[in-house]
C-alpha cells in the first residue's frame, strides 16, 4: 500500500492545519481581548481594593423605582429605614441605600 506523493502532501498539510489553526485562533482571541481591555476600569478597581465599602457614583442608577416610596394613594405606607450617610428613606430590610449605596446596619 504505497501512498502517492499527492496524498502524502495532503495529509501533511491537514496535519499542519490541525496543529496551527487552534494556535492562530487562540492568538487572535488574545489580541481581541487585549484590544477590548478597559485600563481605566482596572485602575479604578485597584484603587478601591483598600476600601471597606465602595460607593460608586449613583448618577442615573435606580435600584428600584422611586414610586415605591411616593406613598401611592390607597396603599398602606411601607416601613422605612433612614440611611445614616445621606438621610434617604429606604424600605425596611434592605442592605444598601438606594441613593448613595452605603451599607445600612441591620436592626
């Protein structure tokens, strides 16, 4: 059973493809992830490592709708807890303030 030169060349090329293709795909993925890396975000995370409770900028973020605290007519008023840091009223039983994201002590 002799293998012809053409068939041998095809098998060698297929073997090289099977070995090289995953390596090239991995390197392309690595390059793409490096391109998408957000250095500013990484630097902010490093600066915040020493803090006990990070407090991000809450601008434009709502944990739940403000209407939950408006006291809709016809509904009973919910129990609230006042945040020590900013004085915002929050639902009883929550762990973090909806305004400043500060930790609310357990009662």
